[in-house]
């Protein structure tokens, strides 16, 4: 069998393993052959990442745990990359970290709150990473682009490309050493992360309702102070308040209303991190 044929066979075996051994919902994606997306579009903006409409016309909604269907798909398109539907259907959500900027932003977030637990991680073909966490009970995790700069959330209705799929760069997606899903259990997400991504704003435009800010102004208990300080600093910066003045206002809010208050140095560190992130957001034209 040729090396290409072996690779195609490997794709089928991997797709079956994801279903049989992990109970993940699988879907076939276009691949990259000779530097081009198999969809045939020369200007494809999602090369090797989008569903094969010919056999999964509803995209990620057609993801399945039916082994017979998986075999049918990969026998038709043996070169297909492998997608896994994220969210409740597969039992996990993902932090999709894009490149070095995304990694740096995530490190800054860990400094603000706490270190993320060890869990299943995948190296993407572009040099980023996928960090998997168990899908929590009684909470809905939606997709969220720009959760923080260069870090997206993949939850219900989303999907990720997984090993041994081929990236447009020619690199393979690979599970991190000592973080393979067949060897390591997916970790529970920390409470602070869930608090950040599972919020459900009640206003149509996605902004926090006035009641949320009124409660924040009255002070918040331990466990919520860091996140609230970060939110307040972000609001002030988006209102074009000078960063130094904004930091002073957050310090004053913390001293006056939080019982017990955080240390001033901790507040300043949070404010500096948010200010840095806001500068990056403006550079990228994010809203």
C-alpha cells in the first residue's frame, strides 16, 4: 500500500476510534492536498477545516456516533480530515488558542485568576492549541469568538479539527505528549472560567444589564473580585477613560465596596493586564 493509502486508512481508523473509545461525535472535513483545499476553491479561506457539504449538507449538525455512517463517509472520502463536534454532544468544550499571542493572553488570564488544570491538549497545524474541558452540567456553553484576544470558545454547535488531520501549512494536528485523550482524562473546568464564559447577558445587544453593574457597585464577595475588577476596568477603558484614571477608580471601588478588599498591587496588576488586552483589541479592530 502506498504512503498516501496508508494515511487514508489511518484517517478512517482514527475517526472510528474517536467514536468507539471516546464517544465523540465525528464529521468529515475537507483536507489539504498539494497545498490546496479539496473543495477546489483557490481562494478558500478555511482550507482543510470546513465540512464536506456533499456528504454532510448540514455541517456540524450531521456529526454522528454511528460507526456505520463514519465508515461510509471515509470510504467515500478517504482523504477527509476529521472534525469533532464540541459541546454537550461530545461531552467537552474547547479553548481554541491561536498562535503565540493567544498563548500569551491565556497566560495573562491565568495570572489574573488561577492556573488552568492539566487536561487533554492538542497542537494545531498553525502553532496554536486546543485545550479541552468537560462540559458542565446544568450550564450551556456556546461558541464565543474573541473570548479574549486570539482565544475562542468552541461549545454547542461548534467543532474542532483533530489529529491526524492535515493543516493548510502541511503540518499535522497532534495530541500533546502526555495529554492524549486515550491516556489522560479531560479535566473539569475551574469555576472562574465557567463564570466568565457561561454568563448569559439579558440584553439583546449582548451587553451586561444595568442590574449587573448596580450589584457590582455594591461590592462583590471573594471568588468574584478579580473577574469583577477586570470587567470594571474593561468598561472604563471602552468609555475612553484614561488608563491611569481608570486604574485609580477601580482601586477606589475595591477599597470602598469589597469586603475584604483585594491588595492594591493585585488590583493594579489586573488593570494593567486589561489595559494591555484592550490595546491589542483596538489594534485588531475587535468590537
